[in-house]
């Protein structure tokens, strides 16, 4: 696979752009191959347990799950997310999916590329899917009905944590004045 030439381009991953020198190979068969030099330059960490790639010491983390054929999730109605705030809103799947657990993976298409979509474990068969998104920009973001927000990636839940009540306190807390005096 001889390289025909090199090109410097800005690579943008989850909103973080950085320049890098890429080698161009004709008829590769893949759009992009991330080589060892890029992974070293970005201090990459591949976590096969969570199937994620972290760059720059965890500054950016992306899923390595291929979502090209995955069912997408879209807004049900109009959504307005004010500047520097978060919102929770209903979403629906674009097609029926087998029953099971899925994780919502964000979609970096406009206008959603400015949003930070929370990953959420969902079961689409139960209906009433909710999405939580953060608008870190100084302008409100308006989403039309049926705007693609992300994709569903199947997951396997091997063990669920059991919620336990907090331990009981044997002694009551001292009065506030006594705690202030102790400081």
C-alpha cells in the first residue's frame, strides 16, 4: 500500500479539532485508517471493555461501535434548548428494533453537532424514550420534529447494581452552631 502523497488536515472528533499529517493511499477500501502515529500523537487509549477510544488523556471519548446500519432516534416534536442549559425531551426510533437494551449514541450531524447528548441505556420496546442533551453554546438551539439525535447501539447488561438504602446514623448530627464552633 504505497502512499501517493501526504496532506495536513484538521481532524474533528466530538467537537475537538486538531491538525494532523495524513498519508493518502489510492483504492484503500476504507475511508480512514487511524494509524499508530495518530494514536500515539493523541495519547489514545482503546478500552475494549466499553468499546471506546479516548484521546488526549480522556479529553475526548468516542464509541467505536459502528452505527451505520443502526436504528436512529429522532425528536418527536419541536425542542428548544436555551443557551448554556440542558433539556430532556421525548424521542422515537426510526424503525422497529428487537427487544433488548440499547445505548443512545450521539449523532454529529447539523444541527446536533453543537449538542452534547447524554448516553442513556434504553429499551425501545417499552416506548416513552427520553433524551437528555446539553447546549454548551451561547445561543439557543431549536430542533424541528423528526430531527435525528443519535443512533441506538445494542448492549448486553450482564449485571445490574442493586440500590441499597444509606446506612442509618446511630447518633444525631450536632447542632449547626456546634459544628461552626468546631471549625
